C-alpha cells in the first residue's frame, strides 16, 4: 500500500484541516512521519542532462526514493527499537530483525540506502579521479577504462532490476559487485564507494531498453570529488551509507 506523498499530506492538511487546527498541529501533520528522511538532492533535476534527463530525476527522487522512505517509516512505527538503529546497521543485521520487518527493511531500507548513495556520488564538477582514488583504481583495476568496462559489463549482465557497485574495504581495496532488486553490500557489512541503479526507472525515458548506453553515459554524471571524499571516509571508518 502506498502512503500519500508528503506534498499531498501537506495540501490535505492545509485544505481540510487548516481552518480547524492550530498551527503546531498542522506542522505535525505536514512533517514526514518516522525516523528516516529524504535528504535534499543537492542539485537541480536538470543538472545531469543530457546524461540523465530532468523528468527521470524528478520521478526517481520525488516518487521512487520518497516511496522507499515512506514505506520504511510506516513499517518502523511499530518497532521503535529497530527504528532507533542507524540504517546501515538495520541492513547489516537484517537476519536478527522481527520476521514481519525483514522484507520491508530489505526492499525499502535497501532502496533508501542505495538511492541516498546514488544522489551523493553524482554531480556536475566534471572532475576526473585524482590522488588516492586514482591510485586505488589503477592498483585494483589497471585504470579507469578497465574499471568502467568491467563495471558496465556487470551492469549489462544483471538480469532484471538491480545495482552495480564498487565496494571499498577499510584498507581502501576496491571491488566490483552487483545485487538484485534493492539489495546492497551493506547487508553483508561491506561499504559502498559508489554504485549505479540499473532499474529501468533510472534510464527508460532517455534510453528505453538500451541499458548499455545508459551505463556508458552515466560515467559523465559521476562527481569524482564526492567519490574521493567517500574513499577517504571509508579508510577512516567514517563511511556509513
Ligand atoms: Mn532507483
């Protein structure tokens, strides 16, 4: 069951209750319910054009990602002890969670973590890998071209919906892996340096069925300054999602 979007809740709150309730109650109605939040995107929906079109970005962020957050918050309402856990722990300890919560955390918690990372590693700086991250890419893949070829091949091979990731260890070692649906290496206690969403909703408007073309173009949307920051955070133990 889909919960109404925040915008609809706000509109409903003002339209139906605005004349009846004091302002503090309206604020509670309008606030997103639950412990998890949809972070601001950090750039405009059209910022990644022509590689990712604005319509795709808007639907992907405002509807798909928002739905994962809303669904998870709704499910966590009855499990306050789980709700108090950081998301990466919820995912790493999924086997210990109440049975009624496992599938929701896996699908919607995984979706929330994956998309939070995804928006973060994209941007418009146009920078290329340099310094530590460039050295690690050369050491572990033989260079950026080889990383790209291997990563795109993994994304093309993945049947149906899922993600391709580059994981990073605390020592800074990089590896390519893929997962179906909204699964994430966080469920195995690993850390994600960056990853690409190969669900059709991530690319269908511009690329239709041409996933390989999307994978190739996506490298133009990566912000290597942000990836570099995540790499440093992973090595210092500070990288969470
Ligand atoms: Mn997606």
